[in-house]
């Protein structure tokens, strides 16, 4: 590729051996250009077994005689020389065209790069799907080559700062794009080529972390049509169109405001947040809006009083219920912050912010729109002051409550119990982990690569890092920890332990008479003199040891060691549980050593989250339900009422989690977020009925019926609108979105609406308070309403004296 006025090839930008500045300066005395120009790329390839392994050598060292002369000259500059390190090149290896038997024999032994001592490649790094006969490799399903590209900072140093980091970043990205284009053109009848690089994986990350804008817009449009249509209603009250428009705008803007406020407090966006937060705002916001609108619609038709009275009664009933469910939602998500996974914690905090903003928008902007609508309703109904007096025909709400209480409640509860048992079985079979191929769109190069990589190659490297310890006195403890980690299943060392290299140097150095070894370790008072000599003499063992990394990244200002690295491989692990067991074993060995150390690498980056994820998740769920109970108790002033909320929500939660297991959704951080979200969303489907029941008058049966009448249609409408909102996700080309977001939302809404409408009334009947517990309050409320009715009748009635009107109302 051509960037910054020059052509760049792989050998210019690939990772190479880290050369100490002192050696680079010494080499300048015998070489016409930088030493880096003579070094091959660091890469692992099956070609290293054969003569063809030198395919990418720099032109300067392609000649064997020149290479040997260069090694001899460099050896003269290095303490101890280069003899014995296997600087062999590839000239003396057999050709890959030598025959099948030769190839099988070479593949059956560890292959080595151009420096045999430090470039011995594990079989699992080169060959996948291996078949053996009599200990010899006879077949391999896959071959793997890994080429390492240097970081931009390393390249700036390599080119003596002639190019800045921005230019080097542009070079690397351009080369990766160009190489991907070339590899796409590979076509062979028998073999398939799968490739991936940082640019390929960045494209995947952009896909995962980008919000499905088109799907979200489509969902909100469907939800807009349903909300407006529901508010216009069968009465064709077109004055409610503006109210419906405001409702949708409130939901959309509070969702956007949630993202903005999240960014303002320093929380970064992640894939789960971008995919889930808009629909959380949709589910919670629309449910609250429908509930308040239902109370408003009822008060508007019941009263001919002024708009302030209508809004006061609306917010005293619907507002209190919305405030309660929002508070419970916030508490539930705060409990989710206990999960020590940044993506989960950030999402839960963002959810708290968004729910708070939804509540604020609903009780201010949407309530303001209702107040304007109340003024229109007041003028329209003022001419018929007696419309609230007299008997009413049965309404849809009352018919629905009768149907639920007498016909549907018990059969639905039996069905819910069966679904609960079915879900419990699913929970017992739920696996942990997420298939990385599951989060990448099928048919893409990245999907094919990841799928083959996990199918055929399961060799991973990791480091154990010690820090802040007294290295001169802890040498034996470091050796013991190293030996212990090598006893962990599937673990081998990737390089000689740095402190072993140091001890070897102390024994073999020309200055060994100055260094005293005590029982195989260096005397504490001689440790740093040995260490500094090892570094300053630029021995070959230093160049290839982990001390090279320690010198660059792990030293205090005084030169003492701040942290040390030791490298390992882990292989032969099949599923997530294997990795979890391995990580737990390694962590246990580190803890038992008493050293301040930690492991770092791909196995721990991808799989350590599962080590205690279930434990933390269970704790978060427990805290969430305790918080739900406390908030519900404060709002309902009833232990039984709070228990009703908790039980109803718990039923939905268990059903959703169990059904996810049956749909083959493994447990990981992403489903953990969705399940925590299910607690919040299900509260909106279950808690409103409990709150309505607590503050109704009459017998227990009558109160349950009234609670169902008040909440049946708002909950049903909220469920339908939420379903419409995220239905578009089912048509996503990204399987990850369909499986981990649409499916979860669908189950939450389905189980929430089903249980909220048909099962929660039975929970209230079994657990809720009896009418006697708030009987005095009911009497006082009845007397207050009766006095108001008498006053209105006395002022407005023209047919008969006030006493007869009051008498008639008292009978009613």
C-alpha cells in the first residue's frame, strides 16, 4: 500500500523481535541500515516445518552465507555469543514437496522457526482436527498461520520517529484492508480460507455495538399508530390525537435523553445498552402513559367539575401507581449494579437514569397535555351536569373484570403453574457461556473464521503477572508458583521462566565469581547486580526472555522490578465450563502462593466473567427483590400488598429465565442484563393491579374486580404497544439481535401480560389484605365521596328538592 509518499509491505509493519537500544546501536557499526531491516516477521505457520518457511524473509538475509556471517558478527557483540540458540534459518529443512511421509514425520514433532531455542511452536497452534496413527500425525483438518502486526507506537520507534503515530495507524489500517481484499479472492476447489484481522473484528464490533436504527424507527412508528388509535378509541374522540402524539414524543425524547444523560455522567455506551435501552424506555414509558390516560379518561367522563379536580384525581390514583412502579424499577436496576461486569453495571445505571427521565416526562409533559385536554372535556360536558347521576350500563372494564375473576383466573393460574414447573426444569439445564460465532452475522468472513477457529484450534496463551513484591527474597516462591501452575490441567509454559533465565545467566556468566547462588537462587543482596548485568550485557537470552518486557513495562524509576511476567499456553479445553474450571484452578494456585499476582490473557478476558457471574447475578436479583418489597411496603403500607408485588414479579422472572434456557440461550452477561430488565418491565404489568386493589373500597372480591377493571385495558394496551415497538427486531439480519434481544423482550411481554392480567388477581386473592384491614379508610373515603355527590346534586338538580336528590344518591 502507498501511504505518506512511499510503499509499505508486511515486513515493514509486522511485529519483530524487540531489540534492546544498546544492541541496535552496536549493530549500526557493522550494518548499513537498521537491524530491524534484517529481522523476519514474528509469525507462526505450518511452513516453519519446511524449507519454504523462509518465504517472507527480508531480501538482505535470503542468502545462507550472508545470514551465517551476520549471525557471527552479531554474536561477537553479544555477551556469550549466539552459539547454541539455533539460529538455523530454513535452508537445511526438508522441502514440503519431499513427500507425504516426510511431511507427516515433520508434523508429528514440534516445528521450529528460524531460532529453534525460542521459536518452538505447539502443535495446537499450527494443526487442527489432527488424526494420529501410532503416535504419528496422518491427517489435519485445518492449518493456521498467525501474522503479528506491530503497534503504531512500536513502528514510530522502529522508523526513528520519521513518521508519527497517526501516519503509522493509517499505514496499518490500509495494509489490513488491502490484505483482506486479496484474501477474498482466494478460490480453491478443495480448501476454504478463513481470515480475520483487527479491521475485520472492528467491523464486527461496529455491527454488534451499533443500534438497529431502522428497526427502532419502524418499531416506534408502529407503536405511534397503536397509541394514537387507542387514545382516539371507539368513541372517535379526535381531540385525543394530540395527546397520543405527545405520549409518543415523550417516550422517544426520554429515551434519547437517557443516552445523553448517561454520556454526561461518564458512562460509555456498549452493545447491550444500544440494543436494549430504547426498548426498555418504550416498555416502561408506554405502560405508565396508558395507565394514567385510563384514569384520566375515567375521571373525565365521571365528573363535570373543573380540570384541576380531574387532573388531581387522575394523578392521585394513576400518578401514585406510576411513581411506585418507577421507584421499584430503579431499585431493581440498582441491584443489578452489583454484578461486577462493566457492561452490566453500565447498563443498569443507564436504565436507572432513563426510567427516572421517563417518570419525569410522564408526570410533567404528558400530564400537561392531559390538562389541556381536560379543559376541552370540561367545556364539552358542562351542558350535561346530571350525566354522573343515575345507573350506568355495564362497561367493557366491568365485563373484563367479571370474566377474569369468574372464568379465567383459576385456569390461567393452573397454566402459569405448569409453565413455572416447565421453566424450573429449563433452569436446571441452562448452560453458561456464549458462542462467539453466535454474536457475528452468518455468512461473513469473520463468522467463518471464528467458527473454524473454535472448532479446530483451542490453544490460548496467557501471562501470570507478579507485582509489588520483594523479588530478591521471593525467588523460591516465584519458582514454586510456576511449578504449581504447570500442574494445572492443559497448561504448559510458552517460554522459559524469566527468573530461571536469570539463574542460568548467573551460573554461566563470565562474572559468575561475583555472584553468589544459595540453594539455586541468587543471594538477595546480589539479585539486582545480577539482574542489571543480565540486562546491560544484552545477551541473547535477555532478548527473548520476559525480562525484555519487564525492562520496558515493569521497572521502577530506580531500576528495581515493579512487575514480572511469565508466559503459558492452555490447550485441550472444549466448552465454557472447562475454561471456568481451569481459571478457578489457576486462581486457586495463585492465591495459595501468597504472592501478589494475577493472570492475564485471552482465556481470562473471555471466560473469567463466568467464574462468579451466577453468584453475583443471584445476589443482584436478591437485592432487587428485597428492594421491590421495601418500596412496595412503603407505598402500600401493607406487608401482604408488598408480598403480592414480589410474588407476581418473581413468577414472571422465573418463567422468562427458564424459557430462555429452553430456547438454547446460554447464560452470560448479555442475558443477565436482559433478565434484570425483565424484572423492571414485569413490575409494570403486575404492580398496578396490586396498588389499585390496596386503595379500592368494599369487600375483597369487589376490590379485586375493581382493580382488574382499572388496570386490564391499560396493561393490555401497554403490552401490545411494547410488542409492536420491538417486533421489527424479529426481522433483523443479525441472529444475535433476534436471539438475545427480540426473544427476551417477547417472553417478558408475553409472560408479563399473561400473569399481570390473569394470575396476579389470584395472587392478590390468596395473599392480599382483607377488606377489614383498611375498612375505616374505606368508610371515610365513602363518606367523603357521598358528601361531594350530595353537594353537586343540591347545586345542579332542578327536579325536586335537595333532600330527595340526596336521598336518591344515598340509595345509589
